[in-house]
C-alpha cells in the first residue's frame, strides 16, 4: 500500500467522522436538555457517590422527540422516562410546545453507595418548535411507557378559491 493511499483513506475516514458529528450536533442539539435540582429532586450528595463525573448541581439528558404533521394535525412525541404523568406540565407557547417537569431521584432502601449515577434528575424544560399554527385549546396529551404524545389540531386555513374574471372590451 502506498503512502498516498493511506493518506487518502485517512482523509476519507476523518471526513466521515466530521460529517457524522455535525449531523449528530444538528439533529440532537434541541433534544439536549439541562436538569437543575428542584424542590423535590432529592439528589444524593457528592460524598454519597463514587462516580468522579457526578455533579449534583447539574445534569444533562437527551429528551428525544419526533414531530409528525399531516393535513389535520401535528403530533409531537417526547421521550421523558421515569416520570409520572402528573409531574408533567405541557403547554403551547406561541409557535412551540413546552414540556416541563421535575424528575425525582428515588433512593434505594438498603445501605450502600452509588458507584455510577448517570441519569439526569431535577427540573427540566424541553421546547419543541411547531411547524404550523395549531389550536392549542384542543390539544390532547397521552403519557405511556415513558413517551409523551401530544396531538395538536391545525388551524384550518381556507383554501383559496379560484374565480374566473371575464375580461371585456372597454
């Protein structure tokens, strides 16, 4: 194998990795959600956890989502695992769906130490831009198996009518 072929292969690989990271950053940037300790979060102290990367003051998690649109509605699905439906606050604010909540930490009943603590806990706010105007007062939400599904009927704009205008001589 020649040196030029190795350089070409390495360059191609680096381009592929860079493209993948750019795609991940663009597609996931809105899903990256910050969590801050809330009133009822109940996080363990730093000294209770052996994980060197554990910071009780902040956590991050990917609350992935999907937005589907057809002629009649917009459907938003957001993954918010480990929550109870009563802990979620769902609102339409302007042209966005806003999901808020507080994910609470549940301690183990036995004595011991946490070796790794990677889940995010605390208050969060996830904003999902809506592609079109919706009737927010007719929205319906269902929370099942850690996924929040919100169906929002679209504002129906009358289709423009086609009217033929006859042209006459002056």
